């Protein structure tokens, strides 16, 4: 039995419709603005809208600041994954440097 000519285009459209997934909304500017307003000047924001990932990078002085930046991004990420890759950088004073 031979498939009808109408069946092939319908199958192609159905396959195309299932494979196109919508991109995540762009939240980079909103996250960047909120972090800047909260005093996070050394934190960068990037986003992969196809994968639904918002990435934070840069550095802060303590873990509390790192967690706060992540919470700000999560609150604006609209269900996307937040990859918090912010590094902790402590400033050393001469009294905390090891002696040789």
C-alpha cells in the first residue's frame, strides 16, 4: 500500500513543529542592572537562551555576597538555571601574609 501524497507533508510539518523549542526570555539586562544596583560591580552576567542558563562570573569578597548575587539572579531568571561561577577573592593585608 502506497502512502498518500498528503501524508508526507503533514508528517514533515509535525516533525518540524515538535523540534522547535522556544528560547528562554532575555533577562541579562535586568539581572545586570539589579546586581549593579546592589553594589556588585565585579560580577558579569551572560546567558544561553537556547539552554535556559544564566551564568554569573567575576569575583566578590565573601561567600555571603556570592550567595546574595545568586539569589538576585535567581529571582529574575524566570525559571532558568543560574550557574553561579563567582569566585571568592580575599584581599590580603601585610599582617595576613605568610612569613618566609
